[in-house]
C-alpha cells in the first residue's frame, strides 16, 4: 500500500493528476495552491490497480511541539480520483484509509481538516476515515433552466431590487488591467476591514494579479462601475460545469445600494454564456444561516449539504495541545488549539 507525495516544486506532476481526475475543481489546482501562504502544499497520492486517489493538503508546524497538522486551502477541495468514488472497489477505499492513517502516524500529524466539495461524492471515501461533519447548507442556482424561470425563484424583494439596479446607469464589465486589479484589491481589503475579517482573508495586489492573469487558472474579475468609480466586484472561478464567486467586495459608500445583488444576477448570465450548469453561491460564515446565507438563499431554493472533514488521528496529543491553550477557545473552530490565533 504505497503512496507518494507530490510537493510544491512538482507542478507538472500535480497538474497531471488533477487533469486526469473526474471531478476536479479550481481549488485542487497547483496554481491555486501556489498562492497559499498558510502552510506547505502537497498532494497525497495513493494508487492501486487502475485507480488513483489524490488529496491536496497543507502541512503546518504546531508551535512549541514536534508535531504537525494538516489543513486545506480556502474553498472546496477534498479528495479527487480518476474514478467516481462510488464506483471504486471498497477494498481500495479501505486500503487508501489504512495508508493515509499510517502516513499521519509516522509523520506526527495530529489532525486534518478539509472542506469537501458539495458537487462531488467525496463523502463515500472520507467517511471511511471518520471525522465527517455537517456544516449546514450551501446554495446553488441551476443554470440549465430558462433564465426567466431562474429569476422567478428569486425572493420578491430581491427581484425588484435587481430590476431597479439594472435601470441605473451602472456598467458591468470584465476587468483586466493592472490598474483595475489594484482598485479591486483596495476595495476588497477595505471590505474585509469593515467586516472585521481574520488576517488570512486579506490579500495584496500581487495575489490578485497571479490569480486573475495566470494562464493556468480560469478566473475572471467582473466589476460594476458608477461612472469611473468601481463600486462592486468579484473574482469568479470556472471549473467543469460550475461557476463560482470566489472573492467579492462592495465599496463602503455603496453598501446600502447593494450592487452585489446585480453582480450576482450578472454572474449567472456569464455562467450561461460559458455553458456552465451550476452557479455555486456557497453558504454562511462557518456554516451558519446568518445574513450572508440569507442573502444567497434569496437567489435560489436549491441547497446541497456543506460537509467538512475534521479528523483527529492522535486524540491524546490533541487534548494535551488544547489544554495548553491559555486563551479563550472558540468551540466552533478546528483544531481547537489554533482557535485563539485565528
């Protein structure tokens, strides 16, 4: 039951495994992992017969210890394979589990976290290992139905607001210049400050340039202008038959006008033009049915399970690490011993 690790320097091999997979997403790509600063990216690959299973993760050192933990990039990652997991022989799934558990034990990895992709059947595999958690619901729009039918599903007030916004002389376009990316970066970080976001959600201009301008990723920056002023924007990702709004922002002076409603509707139009079947809006913060979730749910009555993987491989060490925390612990955070630093 051998495995191999594809490290950050092995971009071609990483990309080859991803492109051979049946249900890969933007969040699995080497390019997206190359932008990550919160850990050391690697691809855990298990192969048996004509099947491979690959799991992208980030390795992190646990402060003041000889141990490590594993996490995933921001977004919907989880395992990928060249076969649908439901069609993979149970013996191979069990062998993957045993191989991965051995890897965690010998590598002194105490726990692992990943948000799973709601459009893939990853739960079939990960529940073999354990640690599957329901994280609420995630919202999507079916782009295969007529757009009139799609919009008829909007909450009544939302539909009215969008029609009003379309009558205003705003312009919507794809932003490609460095100046526009800089404007979006400033607006985005101002947005994060206003929301009191954690430091890991802030990004500099270089990050957005690499994200948007790379030939290795299918990302677009779509923005709304009021005259010459950028008032709203979103980085959208396209992968397979899915389009997503990855990161978005609204200028503080325009928050009350809610141009993000218009932008969300426009992204669904873009998705249709690109031949996508689903527009994945996502869920609330930490899976809660908060104001963000309610905003998204106003666009569609369609939901999928939002599932996270929170696996502890060494409970004895994990509990010791939690006990060593002197600060207040956020019980919603995983792993608990990192909650004070989040």
